[in-house]
């Protein structure tokens, strides 16, 4: 299973969830700051572990 950590905004997160080809988990972190989304590079989001099924 290939794992990657990506910062996803709500919109891009929804695309991954709707694709149903990925398992997604929020990265456990005491720092809940939002960073720039690694997919769209426009909105801000949180870090998630993205795994292919």
C-alpha cells in the first residue's frame, strides 16, 4: 500500500473521498494549523495520510 502525506482543503479532500480508491486519515498532530493545499495550491487545509486501496 502506497502512503503519502498531503495537505488537503475541503474541496480536494472531497474529491479523494468520492473517488473511493483511497483510504484517508487525518495526521495526528497537536498543531492544528492550516497550510496551502498540495493539490489545488489555492485553498488551505490540514495534513492527511492518503493510501491507495
